[in-house]
């Protein structure tokens, strides 16, 4: 049996979480897939990240070419973040027949067609399950188990930072600024939270959901997007008095006349399944013509949840390579 | 490209729903899978079921052997229900290399090992996504996208009939007997509701969840099972006063000392994701060591939701046959 060789590019939060799962749950993964694997290379400049995960220093490199030009790597996990550099790496790898797994929603959403073509050209797989719901298995599920459905309505709470802030505004009566500070203190917001609070992160994720569930690509910059920075305590109280909670909603709808899509704060009735999704949790609500209403709920971010989705993609590629 | 030939055994609710999806969503299914297919045979005695779905009478037969002994059938959908007859059909088909898709939880749960061995012997696939959550994609998701996790805790509301009854007892103040009658009138309970209200249906589903998520087979008859027939209005009121709702819960837990499992009515705190699962809806709540808390919510029964899961299994088999 061929041993699959994996390279992890970037040992930050997500790369490190992926490393930990591949290492600690090696026995169940090998048993369930019938495939052996090894982490053959790690791209990382910072020795502390290697030490933190007790990884073998002999497989660490700072030279990305030594990975991309190797004939020995089957799968790379792109966990570098950013835009131009990871996009060029992914494109090069795919064209050479190296499959790519990434949680990088911004990079994939903005370059979807180009990356798909690179994958086709190289006969490689591009997978990005972690890019939309973090740990929530949604993209592959839409493409595979739910592929018999036409989806006409997708509504998601796709960003944990903003959901944490809105939950604290409602439950603790904190003002937006205070709730944002508390999110930063608790590790649920970045030092620069712009992409989250302005809804940009949600627009990237909605782009990927639409292309997979509705076969319709819309550039994320063309999705009307409004974040939560102007949501006031009065808005929240006003909604609550009507039996609603305010959530940052990414919504896509297919109608007779075309597609409607946007990201914006919306009032959700308390008896809707999305209303009870609180704190840093995410959820995706779908309506398919066969399956009816569905909702998937879980952790949209974090080292291990995101790593779980990446490992799921690695497993899918390993199974495909077996056939 | 090889055209996949499908036989549907039984055109009742589930077989009919499967037929409708395969017919109406043919274009998206062919496009997404890159595989062409036809419904080549239907096993059905009742002409009204054929007429209802406007199916081609020339492919209908009442002779199961003509299907099982054909060299021309790739996949059978076993939607007959019952135990001995469908089990013998599934076993014969699998041994001959014909893949089987079924929603028949009782048959698969009681004969899991035998059917798996028949599938191995014939080099065929046995899939039963519809057997646990109806339309909710859970089994394949556990086996594939979530295969990097060790699951230590599974809790499900796995039966729509009992959840409908308990919801009406709470929300409409109906007694058990009245809520059961109302469930029958609205098509959410069978004329003989024993398997549902006594928890037997849940025990079969828990058996299948455990074997896939925890790699542990327990015969459903060995799962301690208590249904909802003794739940009183006082129990429901008492729970509510404590901030809880009563749900029929199927629970499996892996501990240091082994496995715990049961089906029984339990008090669920109102802030738990399972508490807001009402009426005929089902949900499965999981805790994986990587992904953390996850919940899947949707319709656990009905022609089209169940058909959606069956079609998802058919699509998976078609994709595997392509490789």
C-alpha cells in the first residue's frame, strides 16, 4: 500500500491543530481509511511553533520550493494565510499534481476559477471544507450526500467573532465597543477585527457556499455586505421586544428571476433554529427541494475544529488515491 | 461512460420519493456526478403506486428473482420494509456484486455483520444513510468528513413521532393519548405506533450510529430502551419548572471503563441545542475530540427527505464506480 506524504505549510493555529490530529488520531485514521501516511515536510520559520507541537525538526524547512518541486509530496495543507503568496503556491502545487487542502476562504473565493483550472490541469484535488464552517462539515456534504437536491435558500451565521459580540450585547447588555474588547480578551477576535466585524469574512464564505450549493459563482466583492459595527443596544432591544434576535446573516436565495445575496445584520424570530446559535458557534441553515429544512451547527473556528475539517479533506484525498 | 442501472424495490412512501428525486432532479445529478443512470426495474405489486408516480409500466415486475439474477442491475434500493424478506434480498444482491441502498434500520441493525460480510464477499457497497436521520446526512459524514475524530458522546432525538407527541404535550397541553391521536391524524404516527413510542426505532438507529461513530456494535435488543408511553403532563410541567424539556433521547457514551448506552425520556436544559428541536424534526448532537460540539438538524422521515438520503447514497456508489 502506498504511503501518502503530506506537507504542512505554516504551523500556526490551523497548521498546528492539523498536525496534532494527524499525530494523535493516527490509529483511527489509518484504520478507517486503510491508508498509511506520514507528515513528510513542514514549512515554518518560527522554531517555537515546531517546539509547541513537539514536531521532528528534521522535516522542517523554510524553502517552499523544496516542497513544491519534490516528487515525493502527495498533499499540501496550505495554512499560511494571506493572499498572493498562498495563491501562487496552491496554483503551482495543483498544476504539478499535488493535491491542496486549505482553510483560506479569501484566497479560494477570489481565485476560484483559476484554482479549479489549475487542479484540472494537474489532475489534483483542491479541497477547502474548513473554509466555510470551520469544523462544521458542510461543503462536502452539499456536494456529495445532498447532491440530489436543488438548493434555493441558504442562510448562515458564518462568523464566530461577530456572533460572540452580538450574543454578549444581548445577554450581558454590553455596548458594541465593550463586547468587541471582551471578544479580543477571550481570543474570539483578532487584534485587527475588520474582516470579521465588517462582514468581509462572511461574504467570502457565502461565495463558496453559493458556488457549491447553487452552482453560481459571485465574486465576494460583488456581494452587498454590511457588518455589525453600527448595531446598537437599541436595535437589539427593539428586536427582542418583537420576539427576535439580531444575527449577522449571510443569505443567498434563488428565485424565478435570478439570485439574491447579501451579508447583513437581520432580525431572526426566536423560534427559528438559527436564533439559538450563540457565542462563538456557527450554523448553516439550508432548504433543499428534496431534503427540506436542514441545519448544521458547530464551531466555526479554532485549531482543532478547523483541523478536523482539514483532516477530513486529507482523508477524502487518501481514499480517492486508493481507488 | 457506463450508464448505471438502478432497481427500486417497493414504490411506497420511500421508494416513491426516491423515484421522484431521481426523475425530477436528473439534470443536476448527472451534472454533479458526471454519470448517467436509468431506473431499469421497479418491484411493485400495487399498480396504484406506479400510477401515482407516473412510472413506466414496462419496467415494473413482481418477480424479485428477475432483478436479483439480472446481470444488468448495478444498484438496488430496498424500500420494502420488514425483516426476513428484505434481509435475504439484500444478502443475495450483495453477494452477487449488486450494491444495496436501504433505509431499513431494523434489518441492518439486527444483521449488520452478516450484511457487511455479504458486501465484502461480492465486492459491493451497502449504504444506509437514510436509516438513522432520514434526510439528515449523518452516517457518511461521520465516516468521511469527520473520520479524523474520536467520538465519545452521541445524543440524538432520532424519532419524529415521539418528538411530535412530546412537543404537543408541552405546547398544547395535550395528554399523551390525545397527542398520539393527533400525531396519527397528521400522518406523524403509524396506525400501530409501538416501534416508535416504545423507543425500539431509536434503539435500532443508536445501534447504527454507535457502530459507525464509535466502531462498537451492540445488538439493538441489548440497548436498555424505555419509550414515552409513561410520560405524564406532570413530568413535563415539573421539567419545565426546572428550565428543561423532556425529549426521547438515544445516548451513547464512551468512558474509561467502557460504553454506556440507552434510549429513554430525559430532561434537557432549555439552553442545550437539542432543546429547541420540536415537532417532527430530528437532531443528532455529537462531541468529537477534534471538532468539539456539533449538531445536525432536519427531517427524520417523509418521502422526499428519506429519498434525498437514498439518492445521496446512490450518487456515492455511482462516483465510486467511475474510479
